[in-house]
């Protein structure tokens, strides 16, 4: 007996494969990256889909000023998944990576490195160094992206510093000027005193800041009819957190519909909104007594004297006045606030801003000249206190706009700047944008619609000029005689052509003489030819925003509008909005059909990542420790439509998922080692019911995964695949089939039937997972049959559902079978725990059920020799009984037969066959 048993192993059909169990991602992933490069895989993918329907997704350019962070990885891997899937689903989807190369961060880095030497260098030399700095980081980031397994046209990226890109940027600006909505105006803009430049709303961020808030009296000295009954001194009381702006005050703004009270305060009278009286009393620690009430509209065009400037402040009306804070009487300085500016325009108030670019008072204010506004805050407060105009002051912590680059507070300062007008009667840009958001653009997730709508609704005129040197110049000229600006579309287009044709880009503008650039045109106002080149540059968001022209309209394989833009949620106020606005401003059409938005990456506790907190996880470190494949799987793991979390624990869990997927695929390959699909494939009609069920489940999976990819719900693809691997395959199909694969007749129909399905499952799963698990997909692809195998898995077509596999009868049968199987497991589990049995093969079961269920079981059973029920339930024997009460009951006990030494099933009919002693009938059939 023992001699015969020792030889059984050679009769078994055990899995054989060279596919390694261990991935060794750190060592093997770079080999596939080299393979893709050497084989020109990306180029082959695009050529393979030539003349097919275009799918266009431009790359929102990352900024070229440092190593990539985890948010970059999330963004670019999501894009890579989209591109790979679209190409495999018979679209031509090119991916041109891009980089944002101009702007403050790069110029700041260079200035910091140069230190005192900066003053010795010309602006042109500094621009050259800025270009070198940008290109250094482009190359660094490119390598880091490639290491993530991202396929793209890496040899031909678009860079915002390329001459043709810069030229197209000027052409877009010329078109906007031609449409009549580019203008120069002196109005308040966000201003950074530290860097001495304007910023757009999209560039700022808010941080906590402590300000001195003051309540200030503006004395009413003239006798207005409304106040004729009052004999005591009367004042309007305003509230502000920026005392330094008081020298620029020209008005006091009320809300026409609010109630305003005249209150007794000590031995005088003050006017504030009745709805804020209680709060004012509490904050200022004063006592007030109401004397009379007015509607705000009744007080329009009254006035009060400025506390320390020799002028009157006019009482005006504005809808922006609310009861959220203050007194309801809003200090109005048109040179230092947008609401103030707009209401000031309505009442013809001066736009006065006696503050220079460094945030210091000018000679227009002799007593404070040369002092910073921050230095003057306490001086002005002290002055108000001495003159008796200060009601109260306190320190207030609030959210305040800051420059994200310098982390310093910004101010509103009226300066001459170039703007794109959002509200224009002839070309209503804001309305066009809102209509596009409402009617023309799809949003994934849907909440992106409201977010972009809110951003557009609240956007002021777009300030596109900056006072720096590293960027694309605004090609306008200023008359030295009258100060008028010469801004002409024809001149701009000429300069753009020069920038591109010479290959010098922005330097063509800086180098060429004015007369060559203006082509003989003079000042339109006074006719003078004494002109100066404008030195302002364009907002860096305008740079990246015109990708729709410089890339979509220019590059092969792209088009306008794009199918999708895909970026983080912060881009609703950034690239999404500036792309939309610049495209609508130039062409009247949105540059994209759909917007896909992903959230931010937080740590495991949901906290935003920051170096100061020490919770930053760099993608380079993740790749080094776990492999890029695990990083890619993490991207698909969570719903990116929300903020996503990241942690070492999560990577450990995802690594387990990867191992399960890898080992399952290895099992499939190992059991296909003797299968030739050309010769051994079994027709669908001849497949066993279990194999037909597996194809039914595979069909469902293909449909689910395809839908998930199509709707950009990649986490649904991940979970559908993971569930298929874990439940359908590991816990059911493969668990059941091991005996058939190992011990049934090697070339019997049942085993070949399962191998046929294994082949379909293996090839389909490889293709389905490849957009996400690209390294594993390429590794598995080497095990596809040589005949018909292409140069890369990404040249394969994404699997489609097979209508033949949608078998309703099989679905009905297996609903019953799997329900019974589940009940059997519940009975056997306690027996295993009590050690009544070892494995389930040590048991036999008696199933009692209604006649219909028993009939299903009998039909599935087929024969006593190759008992499919025993196989499905993984037991040694099954007895079926029709139950009179029609209830399903399971009885189980230890098998009474002897254990077959070849397959470990118990049988009472062990026999000798050839040299093999004591084998069961099933093994007899396999051995003969």
C-alpha cells in the first residue's frame, strides 16, 4: 500500500509555472519601464489606434519647482488609468504631459539662491537662470512620473516656456482684446507687499491672522433735515480691521433695507444698525439707548467729516452691507476693497490709494510717508483715541488672505493693472461661463458643478497682470507724453509670430526695438511715437489656462474641445476656471466637455499633510518600500471624489490584496501549463455547469468593470475585481475545482472544460486590471499564447461581454446550489472546530429539501463516478432526500468508507487498477 501511494504524485496534474510567487517590485518594475521605453510602447499604442475615435484629455501642468508629492501621484496615476483604458477600448487617446514653468515660485527660488548677487545681474540673465531652474525640475519630475508606470509622450512634453506655447498665449490675449474685454484699469487688487506684485483671486489662500479692530466715529457736522430734531453731537460709527486704510476713506456705506438707530451714547448720539446694537454694546463694553430709527435708504447722501483728513465722507448704499459683523455702517475706501470700489464707482467717489508697491505710505500722506501700513496701524489708532473719535478697539483673530508662496498677509491696493472683464453688455463672459457650467459640461462627481458655479458666480474681473520678470510679457506700449496704453491685436499677433519664428520666445519681445514691434503705430491718444515697452507679465494661471490653444489645437491626436479635464478640487478656482474663462473670452466656447475632480490626500486620521506635522508620505518613499504597483492600487482603492487617506497600515492592507491577486493569477497560469487553446478549447455547449456559471460571473464582472472605467469610478473597478478574486474565484470556483484539476482525467472533458474557462478568466482579468496594475498586467501578458500575442498588453482590446455567457438557467440553478452549499458549510464548521473531522472531505452529508430543490441537485449531480455535487460541496458523499415538510435540512457525519490515497476522498469501493492499489472509482477512471 505504501509503495503504491508513494507513486501517486506522478499521476496528479499539479500546477506548473515559471511565474514567480514573489513580485520583487523594487527590482522588476524598472525592467518593465525600460522595456516600454525600448519597445516604444506608448508610440505603438497610439499608432495602433490611428484613425480611431479621438479621446482627448490634456494634462493640467504641475509646477516645475520641486519633487513630486503624493497629490501629484494621485492625479497622474488617475490620468494614466484613463488613458490606458481608453486606448484598450478602441479609442486613440494620446497623453502629452505638461509643465508650468513661469511665475513666482521659480523666480523666488532663483532670487533666494542668488542672494545679493541678484542686483548685479540683468533681468535677461535672471530669466535664463529661471529657465534652467524650471528645466531641472521638469527632468526630475519626469523621471519620478515614469517610475510610477505612467505611459506618455515623455520625449515631447509641452512646457509653458516653449516659444510656440508663449506665442499662442499672446495670440489668445490678442483675441480677448479683439473681443473688447481686456482693459487697463486702476482698481483694487490683491497685492503682495513682500514680492511687490498683484495676485489673482485663484492664487491666494486664507490663514488665521490677528488684526486690530476699531470702532470709529465720523461726526455729522452739517444740518441735514433727517437730523434736525437732534441737538446733541451726532456721529456715524464704522468698524474696520484695517485702520491703515482709513486715510483712503471717502464714504460710509449702509444697506437701504436695514434699520438704523440713533442711540444715546454718553452725552452724544451715534448711528448704527439696530440689528447689531446688542453686539456693539457687548464688544465695546458701552451702554446705548435707542432714540429714533431710520431705514438705511433715508440716510443716503448725508455725510460726515473724516476723523483726521480734511474732507467729507459720503453716506452711500450697497447690498454688500450685512448684519454679520461690525456696526452696519461700512468704512468705504474705493482704493482698498472691491465692494468699496464698485459702490464708489456708483457714487463717483475717488479711488485713492496712498500706498506704494512695498506697502509703505507715499508722499501723498506726509505724516506717514515711508512707513509701512503695519507700522501705522497703532499710530492711526492712537491718533483716533487722542482726538476722541475712537469708540473701542480690540484684537481680533480671523481668516485673512495670504500669499501662499511667502506666507505673508496681502492687502487690497488700487494700481493700474490689466483685467479681463467678467461682466460686459456686449460680451458677458460670466454669463457665458455660467451657461456652460449649466448646459454644456458634465461633472464627475456631480458636486463639482455647484463648486465651479459658485467660483464663477463670485469671480471679479480677472486681474491678469503681474509685476515680475519671469513670465510672458503683456505686449503693450505706454506713451511717454500722455501715459496712454497702446494695446492692439495686430501688434500682439505680430509679436507672437516673432516669438515663434525666431525661436526666442519671450526674449524676442525684450530684445527687439520698439519700432519693430509696433510696426510704426503711434499713440492713439496724442499721436506721439515716444513709447515705452510694458514690463508687466501675464498671470501664471493664464499661462496654463491657454493649454486649450497651445496644446489641444496644436498637437496631433488632440482636439478642441477636450473630452475631459481631470484635476484636484482646488482647480475649480484654478486651472478649471482659468481654462474655461480664457477659452470663453477668446472663442466663446468651453475647452472641455467634462470635468473630473479628485480630492486631497490626508493622513490616516483625516489631517491635511504638512511637513510641520511630520505626516507627509512622499510617493518616492512609497515606491522604494512597497513598489509603484502598490501606489497605483492605492489610487484605485478609494473613491477619489472625496478626500482620500493614506497610511502605512493602508499600504500593508493593499499589499495583501495585491498578493492575493498575484497568487490567484499564478494559480490560473499553473493550471494552464498543458492547455493549448487552439486544440483543447471546449465549446460552450460542452462546458460543465460550474464552468458556465464561472463565465456568467466573468460576464457580470466585465460589465461592472467596463461601466466603472467609463464613468471614471475606478474604486468600483477595484472592488469588483477584488470581490471576484476573493469570493467568486478563491472562495468558490477555484476552491471547488482543485480536485477536478489535480485528480480527474487529464484530457477528460471536465478538466478541459475548466481549463477553457481558466483561459478566458486569465486573459480577461489580465486586460481588465492592466490600466491599474500595469506592471503585473505586462508580466502576466508574457504567459498569453505566443500565437496572436502582441508586443504589449496595452495593445490588446479591452474584453467585451459575451452574450452567450448570459445563461439565465445556469444562474437559476446556481442560486439554489450555492444556497445549499452555504448551509452545508454552516453544519461542517462546528464539526471541524470540535475535531470530529479534519477537512470537509472527511464528511458525507444528507440533504433533505423540497422536490424542486432535490430535482435541481440530482440534475447537477450527473453521475456517481464523477459526482459534481460532491465536487461542489467538497465532501466525500452526498445523499439526497425529498422532505415532506419542504424545509432544507443538512445532516453530516464522518465518512464511513476508506480514504483514497490519490484524491483523499472516502469511498467504500476502493479497488486495484494496474499497479495502483486501493483507489476510488473516480481515480480509476482518471488512471485508465
